[in-house]
C-alpha cells in the first residue's frame, strides 16, 4: 500500500452522504499550488472524520491529509481498466 501526505486547500464545500454500509462519507477535493502548477486530489473520507469535515470545513480551508492510494482493476465491455483512488486516514484542519 502506498502512503500519501498532502497539504492543500478545499476547492468546494463538503457534501456528506451515506455509503452502502450506512457509514457517513464524503470526498475532500483539495488543491496544492506550491509548485506553480496546481495538483488536484479527491480524498475519500469515511465515518466520524467525514462528519467532522462536513461540520467544520468549507471551500478555501487549509487541511493536512494522510492516507493511502488504492489501486482498482475492473473489466468494462471486455477491456481491463486500471484506476486508483485516494483514501484519507487522518485529516487535520489547519485554519
């Protein structure tokens, strides 16, 4: 499993939803512009972290996120597609 740490600003307000298993979930859409070129990443956040994010974060807030990259492989119309997603394990509100 590949670990990732990321510091960036929230690019849109948080929309809390419910996963199939009943847990709260949301995607934190964040951007980092330190290198001059923006890097956008969507992090899946579940459980209490998702609820807290929806209550206390909004567009423009700075956050520190730790998580991991999950590789996905699926067959669509007879062709193998490879994709990856980012899952947050820790979120710290920086402002």
